[in-house]
């Protein structure tokens, strides 16, 4: 199978990460470990994952400041083999995320969008999107850019949306959507339900608006639901979680890469799950994205029947 073409439209942030013994409560100050400065942002993370872990011909559509953080991100994207020629440099600081990570690998994140507020789909970006097999977006950039990107794809190309962080989706996004990827919290937000609801019932509610839904379930793997087909649970690999930052992004990038080369959704979710599991075993976001060989090896080991 030849490598599919993926365009990821989204955010790029520098992650400022501090390990903490526990997350502080409101009004509380605690001491953490040394500060780490690493490339992140949902869009850039997913582009790195599609290219490095998914093996797709990947273009990133996004905006960076004319600053050192922007250079750091360009270097990380290019290092993973992502095409960066339609990335724009703008007169706002590169997006920044403040992240704390507790010993159990749970994280909290605050994002200053900066340049990400200026992501747009102009002529050069439209041309690249029109040549893609899959257009993948998230919600850390203006919704107008997401809608424009979806609308620029050719007939037959898939629009995959990772609806994170949570926000209400206008009808024009729902109408364009081919595959929705969310975690349980985002799924509950979209249906106005409770996170304690079974993923199967959240997926069933979402299928009223979109024909295919993937709900990621952390260490429990993921759920793949398509209209008129029984939902499939994809179990996770058992790994030791070091840092869950970027697991969901790695999952989305690899899912898009697999879909771009014509793999069906359940098999794409197996590959994506293997990549997500490998990502949580290493610190960082883009730095934690595994290579394609490790992903296919783990996915093959998981699908082999056990004696
Ligand atoms: P998000 O970070 O967006 O909430 P998840 O935590 O659901 O996303 O992680 C995305 C995917 O990564 C999961 O569906 C799963 O396949 C994999 N994954 C995440 N955490 C673990 C873990 N602790 N062990 C194994 N796989 C994991």
C-alpha cells in the first residue's frame, strides 16, 4: 500500500512542563521539578504522529510566531518528516501551553493560543488540502479555519475531527464530518450527557449526527462505532504510563494516516491504540511519538491469538 496523504490543520504550541508531586488546588502554590520546554500543540503533535508513527505523507497547516518557539516547532515538525512549506509565521507569539504532570502520569494544561488564533486556509493551504486523502483538524484554532479546511477537500477525501478541547460544534462542521474522534469527556460534552454514561451509549447518541465515531478510553483502549455496524471495543496494550501528554494526539495522527492509505476504521483504531500506548511510556508530546516500525510491531503482537 502506498503512503496516504494527510493534511493536519491545527495548533502548534511550545509546552512548558513541570512534574508535580500532586496537582495544586485553587489558590495553592506547590513546588515541582525542573522546567522542560518541548514542542507540542494538538495540531503539530498529530502531524508529527501521522508522519513518524503513521508513515503518511503529511503537511501541517498552522501558524507560528516569528520567535524562538516558532523555530523549535518548525524543527520538530521537519525532523519528523512533516511538510512545513505552507506554515505561516505571524506577528503574535507562538502558542504556549503550561502543563503539570503528576506521578501517576495525569496532566493539567492551560493554553495561551497566540499565533494559533491566526491560522487560516489561504490559496497555498487550499491547494495542499485538495490533494489530501484525509484532512485532520482539532479545536485549538478558529472554527472558521476548520470549516474552510473541511470544505477544501476533494470528493472522497475524509474529514476527521478530533473535537478537543470541548466546544459546541456548529451545523456546518457536523455536516462535513466523516469521522469524529473524542475522549469520554468530550463525547459527554457533545451529547450533553454525563461522563459516567457507558461509551457505547455516548457513541450511539453521537451517531445521530455523524456516521463514524471513535471514543478513546485511556488505558481501556478505544471504542469504534459506525452506523448500521455493531460497535467494536479495541483493547489497549498494557504499558507503564510515564506521561499521558500527547497520547490522544498520537492516536489521532496514526488513525488519520491509516485511513489515508485505505485501512478500515477498526484496524486504523488498532494501530492508533498501539501508538497511543507507546506514547504514554515516554515523556513529552512530539518527543514521545514512536516510529512506525514500533507501532506495527506492537499492533501485530496485540492481534496475535494468545495461547
Ligand atoms: P486523551 O489524552 O485525548 O484523553 P486517551 O487518554 O484516551 O486520550 O488516550 C488515547 C489513546 O491512547 C487511548 O485510546 C489508548 O489507545 C492509548 N492510551 C492512553 N493511555 C494509555 C495507557 N495508560 N495504556 C495503554 N494505552 C493508552
